[in-house]
C-alpha cells in the first residue's frame, strides 16, 4: 500500500479500503493496517529525519520498498505503543518476504538503532532549535514540507520572528493537520431538518450500543460475523476511517463508502482515531459502552492502548521543541456529544451541519435516501454563504462553474428549491459530471459537461446570464491535508503557478457569467495566498469586480470573527473568509465574495 502511494501516486483513502476488502482483512487487523498506513504517511517527514540519523546510508539512496518498510517500522516504534520487539520483528519479516535477506538485515539494524531512543529524544537530536531555524524546526516537528510551512505562515500573517516563538499559530495549524478529522453531514434544506437528522443519528447510535439480546443483537454484522436476523432493524456499521468516509462519500462512490465502512471496527478505530494523551479517557469510556466483540483478537494483535499514538510527556519534552499546541476552537466545537441531546451533534458554523460521531454514514437512513449528504462543515458554509448573501434584483439563475463531484452543487440546489432557483452545474471531466448528476438528482438543476472558461461561447453559459455564481476552483488542496495523508508530499511549489493561472481564468469567466450586480463566490480548499487573496485582488483590479464583506452573512461573520487580521479586513476593507482546522475545526477553506459592477467589466 505504501509503495503504491509513493511509486504510483495512489490515494490512500481511496485505495486502502477496497484493498482491505479484496484481501479479506477485517476487524482489528483492518483497523491496525489503516492506522499504520495513515500514520506512516502523515509522519513521513519526521520519520525520515530520524531514519536519516539512524541509518549508515543516506536514506535517499535506499530502495523505495526498503525505505517504506523502515518508515512503517519506525512509525510503530515511535508513535504507537506496539512493543518494540514486535514492531521490529514484524517489519523485518515483511522485508524478508517482500524483498530478500540482505535488505531485511539492513531494516533490522536501522530499526534497532531507532528503538534505542523514544520520540522525544530523537526530536531533540534531529529537529533544529526553534530559534535558529523556525521553518526547518516546524517542518520536521510537524512533518510538513518547508514550503507548506511557509505558505501557512504567510496565510496566517506570521513572520519568521513570530515563528520562532513556541506558541505560533503556524505550529497550531500544522499540528491540526496531523489530527484525524471528523465526519460532517449536511441536512439538505427542504428534505430534513438538522435536528431531525441529529435525532436519527442518535437513534442509530443507541441501537448499536444497546446491550445485546437474542432478538436484537447489538453488534452490527461484519464480514466475519455476517449473521444478522432478517427481521432486525438496520444497525450502524462499524466505524470507518473518517478520511476514507469523507473522500469516498464526497466522491459519491457507494462501493467505496461501504468498503471504507467495513474496513475497521469501532473498538479499535475509535481508539486509534482519537487516542491522543488528551482524549484517551474519552476513547476508553466510549469503548467500555460498546457491545462485546464477536471474535477474540489474536494474542499477538496490538491492543487499542498499544495503538495509541505515543506523545512525549511534559518532562520528556526537549526544551527547544515547540509543544503540541492546545487547539481551543476545535476542542470547543468537538465537545463530546451527549447521549440524550441531539442538539449536541449540530455543527458550529453551517446551519445545516450535523456531526456523525462514529459509524458509517451509509447506514444513517437520511444519507441512504438522499435527505442528507457527507460534506465538511467548511464546504457547507461556503455554499451557504453564497446562497444567503444579500442580493438585489432577480435571483433565480444560479451557476456552479466547477461542480465535480457535486457536494456544493447538491447543497445549493437543495437550498434553491424553496427559493425558486435553478442551478446550472458545470464540470469538465465526464465521470465527475456523472457524480454531479447523482448529487443533484431530484433537485432543480442541470448538469453540463463543459469547460467553465467557455462562458460566452457555450450556448448554455451566456454572459451575464446568472444571478449567483460559485467557482470552487481546482487548487493545491493544502487546506485538506488532514483528510489526505499523502497529499502534503505530492504537491510542489511548482504546481502553484499553473493552478493560479487556471483559477484566474475560471474566476474571470465566473464574473463574465454573472449579471451586472450579481454575486460570485470564489472558493478554494487551500489557504495559499497565491491561490486566494493575491489572486482575488489581482482579478478585482483587472475586472473592476467589487469585494463584498462576507460578514454580511451572519454565519460567515461568526466564522470570520475568529480570525484576526489580515483576513478580517483586507486592503479593500471587505472581509474574506479563511477557515482553519485549528480555529474552526473545518478544512482550511477560503471564500471571497465579489459583486459584478453594474457598469460591466473588461
Ligand atoms: C475543488 S473541485 C470542486 C468541488 C465541488 N465544488 C464540490 O463541492 O464537490 C474542482 C472541480 O473543478 C473541475 N474543473 C477543473 N477545471 C475545470 C474547468 N476548466 N471547467 C470546469 N470544471 C473544471 C475539476 O475536475 C474538479 O472536479
């Protein structure tokens, strides 16, 4: 799996679940594999620095398969509670089977050296002092490429001097990327009320956690324990990895959603998803309420405790090392859901967001029958803000210029029902246009497979033909790194100029499509300034488009108010919205609202 991700550019969150199913890896084994895969990919930067120090050979000269084995072993040694002897022996065995005795001996030697110290000790050795080289320090400490550290610092308005302090926001943003994200659902307006959806979720959770009786088995069926009485009510399937669920669900691929759901079991997945030192108690409490597993874990299996990521204790933490920051905003948002209060599942920003604390979305009836869909709350808020922003004049023709796979199109079209609006959704890639079609099924929407830049030449994309336009542009995705563990190592600074060119062309086309006085929402799931504020300022200068203050929409205002300058008030004195995982608990989405001037533009 790790070799497929590195050598063949595979996406872990889409490739792993079907691979587990194909190889019939289920239950605790699946949870263990998932944890090792995502953890190893996420912490690659830190692991490589440690392996470089512990290896007699430069690691960039080491065969890729050997290097992946080393990363996998070092991850177990330093970030989990798997016993050292099991981590080394297991990894060496993999190397022996997949490679030959020579590489296996090398893996053995390097891992034994890594095992001589704990993570805190290694960090003291391999991370440069914060005050000497803040960028390199943060890059290795939080396992991000240096250019991403710089991009986050720029977007957060922190200069190098500030980065040298232990409590910088950049450090918090980077740390948040290493946390596993939750799964958010959007209650589609007109189809289900958010509180009703929350109640439906709680009913399912209660059913699942109810003690087993012969008539009503509490534990859901798994491939290993398929017996489910035909008359039994539908039970919640085992918890899947949040990254896999969201990626698969946002891509609207039902088979993959199911595969993702079946890839792990709640006993282990919850512990591995949430077990940091600060949340372990919560995970343990939740585990104690769960129904008994139908199968015993093999004795050599790691326990949830062993899988828990290892954090250096306060005493162990080296003086120079930036502490893992507290994430107050996220902690507040992610307060533990109460068993009796569905309101505790409601989102904090989007009026239609509901959290799914565990379980597979596909087993919530509202998801199965299309009254709700899986969508990060930040994405929901962006679509909502466009629909809710004040607009004078006609308001029935809405356009989504980059619609695939259809998350925002589905929400916009659902909002449009009560408002008498019709959505035109454009997507250039054919199979993604099919996904958009599925996402808007039954809603007032038309899907076009077309290039969004063809406004004015495509017969269904007339200039000045739309009242509200969304351009959710293709981007580096630096705002969604917590969902895609390998993405941070795949993108390069050299990708930015070509993307920025396409983004500029699409935003300019969106402004052509808007009627005079109409609104355009420019959205990216990246906080990189070249893709966000710099680009928008440039297009405004060239087209005369007028930035609109997002604080005109109450929900966006609440989220924008969490941001200090520079996002709150830009040079044009109109606030854009920059969301952050560490502040808002959402992906780092950017939104700028623009109004097409009544006098037209070039
Ligand atoms: C960030 S994604 C949009 C996500 C989508 N709005 C959602 O919420 O599900 C960008 C999409 O734009 C599409 N795209 C890229 N270039 C395009 C173009 N020139 N015209 C139309 N769509 C384009 C990509 O294929 C991709 O599906």
